[in-house]
């Protein structure tokens, strides 16, 4: 996953990341290979409806925040799948822009 490494490097330097992630789990919001911008975010500022770049299990994913509690967020995709609860501290960034196809 080359885009993940690019995003992590940019965010660790306090920069925005411009990437084109692969996959179809966010269809309707982010299409396969669509260019997006990921920015740094304070995890406490994330609200339902945000798309976050988050550490999940043994990797990183872009997913939709479905619910938010003070210490954790419920993430899922745009196809109706609910992945589960993740600690807010696992949020690495937020999708700040989706470029037109």
C-alpha cells in the first residue's frame, strides 16, 4: 500500500497528504483511485460523518465515523458494513478534500 506510506510520512511532518487510495469500500464518497487530501486532525474534534485515516488492526484504513463517544469512534464503510469501535488515539488524519474524478 504505497499511498499509506505517503500519507503517514506527510502527516508525521505536519503536512497534508495527496493520495489516490485503492478499494471500493467507500464507494459513493471516495471512488477507487480517486485523488483525496488527508490532513492532520485532533482526534477529539472528529464527529460522525467524517472520513478518517485510522490505524485498524494491523494496518491503516480510510473509513466513515458512524458514531462518536469521548474515548472512541465507531467506524464502518459506505456500503453498510460496521467494522467496530476504535480508540480516538488511533485516528491519524481526516479526509479534508475529495477531488472530482
